[in-house]
């Protein structure tokens, strides 16, 4: 959806530039078919963070309140990075796997279909 300024000479500053996040980059995380979360959540993360730290430290903060979170089998999770299939390497930094500023990481858990099947 295009965005139009209220006046043709508008010159606003973009506040979500990577330079404004003190060495971090914004990464969006979404858990597909789990409607307890209406949209992806945004986190300022260091580009050098290994993917394993994302799973161990960030995912519980993002999705831990969901009743199915403790049942996730991370070995069978299916991943998308910016809309493309993605196979994360646990010990490799986010940036080295193509995760950039304002990237969207989505995952699906085939064994789990949302609380009481809400995602089906």
C-alpha cells in the first residue's frame, strides 16, 4: 500500500533507520497459524547473534505465553526469511544468514495447529 504525505513538500526523517538502533537491527518474528499473536513482533537484535540464541532467548519472550510453546519441536519447524524458505544454522550469526534490518522471520510448527486447533 503506498503512503502519501499530507503535503507535496513533506520532508520527514525516517526514525526506523538501522543507524538509530545502536548496533542492533530490527527483526520481526511471526509464528504462523497461532492466532494468539495477531502480527509479527519486532525485536532489536545484534546482527552477530547466533540463531540458537534467538531460539533460546528471544523466542520464549516473544511466544512463551502461548500454551503450545513448550511443545515446539524446533527440529521440525519450517522457516521463512523475508518470504523465502530458510534453513537456519544454529551457530551462525543472523547477519551471516541473510537476516537484515527489518527482516521478517516466520516459522510454522507442523505438529501444532494453534490453541485447540485455532490455526486450522
